């Protein structure tokens, strides 16, 4: 069974601060995806990382995939109240059905004005 | 990204009745869809993999007779919660996979009274 450990589970910060969310596993993933979810809605895909060592940027969000493809991080610069939400990392294992994902526990981010 | 539509968004039903939730891929064909359950402020828990034209594959601990899944076409999967009880109240989310990425429906809030 593949597990993804996501941390921290809760993060409460002030507007303008930086933050990093981590996802770690002992398993290798063929790809790793980051989602953001608002209450009462489905997760929305932010990014997919596929190559070990890959770094992707989405405005103030920076996503990194570890060299061994076992871990990933999401860094937000100058957080804003609009960044508040549940952030989920999810890994696609090797040899599994496309779209079958293992989810981390999630990080509830609250950015205070 | 691809679009997955889930219906209804919310439903309230009486204990003992059955409820059907639909998941449609609107702009792509999904041979495989996935059903998740999510409790408040928690991550997604995979319930089952829905395979077009064949039986669904259920995760350990998920009652297949209670959560009936039908995937009759490449764009539609349904989840029927049979003889629902209050403990079945939850947020149910489906996803469809396209290439290596998963796209989620809006989710269905089920409340059993």
C-alpha cells in the first residue's frame, strides 16, 4: 500500500507570509498532483509533476518533485486570504490505473488579512 | 482541464431509502472513474474504481452491496447508496481520468435523516 504523508495538517498564517507544505512517501510515484479544494466543492487540479527534480511555478505557487519521485513540496510566497483552502497532494503509482490516486491527509490553510 | 459533472450537488433522503449519484465526463471519454468519500476537513478516501463495461473494484472495507456502482458508458458512472442510514451522510466525489491526470466532479453532499 502506498502512503503519502502530508504536513502540516493545519496552517494559520498572516497575509504576506510564506509557507511550505510537504508530501513524503517511501514509495515512488509516476506522477504527483496538487489540488486545492474549497468547502462543498470538488478538488481542482493545480499542477502535475512528472519528472524527478522538476520545479513548476504557478504565479506565487512553486511546486517541486523530489529527485527520487518520492516527495514533493508546495511553496506559497506572500500568501493572500484568497489562498485559504484545503490543499491536497496525490500520487499516481506505477502500474496502477490512470487516475487512481493516493491522497495525502490534506493541509487546511487559513490566511488572515 | 477536462470537465467532470456530478449530480446532484446535494441530496437529503430518509433513512432506509436509496439515492443515486451520477458522474459524467463532459468532454472526454473515461474508461475508468473513481468514487471517493470525504469527511469534514479530511482528505479523500477512495471507495471504488468504476470500470466501463465491467464490475467495479471496491477498496477494502467498502460494502459493495451498499454502494452499487454502474459504469454503463464511457461518459457516465453512477453510485447508488442503498438503504441509506445517517452514518452514510458524507460528501461523495467522483473523478474521471484522462491520460495521467484525474479531474473531479463538484461533489455530492448526502444527508440521511
